């Protein structure tokens, strides 16, 4: 890959988009009043400011090292990531929150290792795909299958560990990251279509099991790790069946978004609808309620330009490893944005995924800032930009 001798060519447009998303995040969280607080202050927006400051420091650190160095330590990072995921089951400072074991108590707060595994996995898979193509000048059907086997061997351990926590949403994000990277890896479309069909059959089997054999689900799967999946399906398909239970969150979310109408209730209007975890998973409902259709559309437009900018960086660089990293970041952001907004609008089932750069939470935000740091690092080494003025 051709690299510029002048380091730190900065994509100011990408940074501006992140700053705009940060401003929306802080303003939205400011309007969220926790019922446990007795004063008008709100710890969420204060914490978010702190995490954004730390996040930009992380971006600077990620840009300081040549991105090739991350490839050199990919397997070390992968080992650390797997240990951190497995450690939630036996380490003494592991925490169980909301009936899931997926956090560590680090004194000043909690850390969710699954968030950082997203970054580690995209680096590792990018290394695996790049190394595979470097060793094979020609690619046949068997080579494509062998590449898929290698990628699957890297992907399945973290996905299964996260799924068993259970954290189905993060497990799907990890899978989606890899899926995006496989799509641009040069594997024959015939193979990809077969895999897509198999995935569709598995998803269809779960939904069919829920509808056709509800008694079986209740009697035999209610006490397994699949219980979490079927509870989310129930809340998605039948939110009115248990309005004070599984359907409470989605019903109030739709009510909040609808009440915002065109321009919303306004920034200083604290008469917000009571929604569980509205500061994280359901933060889009806060934006829809406070800033209406216009504010929600601006947010979606910012996400569109963010993804477009990263795609442009992926297309501009000649190093396949760098392109795969950017593609993985695109997959991570694209899926999580669609899933979070989709579940808020009842288009998709609730998954517990935060809205990137907007939801409260240090682990998620820092992980996404690390991803942006990787993209900015790659951008800084490209000599000729296809989107220069």
C-alpha cells in the first residue's frame, strides 16, 4: 500500500460527524430524567461527556501506531478477547446484570468485553482473509471453502461465548461484522448464497417454532439460553398481550416517538414517557419525542454520511487489510443503527443493542471510537484521496 510520508492526514469531515453525533447524544441524555434522582441534574449526560473526551484520546492513540502493527498482534488481541469473554463465567469480579453475565466490575464502573471483541474480531478476520489471499495467487472453489472454514473457526468461539451470556444482540453484531467482510473477500457468490439460505432457514425455524409449537417452547425451552430469544419474539409479535410485562417497553417507545410529531416537544420539556433503559437501548425514542420527525431524520442522515465516509476510505486505500477493516466497521455500525432504530419502531425485535455514539454507556462508545480511530489511521496513510476537494 502506498503511504504518505506526512503522517496524520486527518479526515476532518469524519471528525465533524462524530462531534455532531456527540452533541446529539449529550443533549438527548440531558433530557432523560432518571426517576431515582431527586434533583434536575442528570448523571447520564455528564458521564457521556467524560466518555467522549476519553474516546477522542483513544482515537489519538489508535492513530499514533501504524495500522499494520495491529495486524502483527492480531492473534494476541484475539487471545485476550476470548479470555475476557470466557472470564465472565469464572473471574471473581465478573458481574451478572439483567440476567446476563457479560460485565466486569473495575471499581470505577463496569466494562463489557463483548463490545471490545467487535474491534478485535474485525482486525483478526481482516488478517485471516488478507493472509489467505497473499498465500494463494489463484482462487478456486476449494480455496474459497477453506477460507470460509478458517473465518468460521475464528468467528464461532466469540459468537458462542457471547450468545451463551446470553447477549444475542452482540452475538449477531459479531456475525454481521464478519458477514460484511466475507462479502468483499472475493468468495464466489454461489457459496455466499448457499450460506445466506442456510442462515435464513435457521432464523425461519426459530420463528416457526415460536408460532407452530408454543407449548413446546414454553415447556422445554423456557429454561434454556434460548428463553431470551423467544421472550424478545413474544414482545415483538404480541406487545399488547402483556402491556405491563414484555410489551411495556415497546408500547411506550412507540407512544413516545409518536408524541414527538414533526418538531418534538422541545429540549427543556421534561415531560417524557417512562421507558425502561431509555438512556441506552431506547435512546432513539427520546430523540423522537423531544425533537420529532425532523430531529430523528437529521440523526439518520448523520449516520448515513458517517457510513458513506467510511466506505469512501475503504475504496480509496489499496491495502486489502485496511479495506477489510473499514468494511468490518461499516458492518458493525450499519447493522447496529438499523437494529436499534428498527426495534424502536417495532420493525425489528428488541435486541438490547445501544445506538452507536448516542446511547449512554462507556464500553460501547469507547469501542466505537476505537473503530473510528482505525478508520482515521487508515485515512492518514492514503496518498491520493478520491474525495479530496
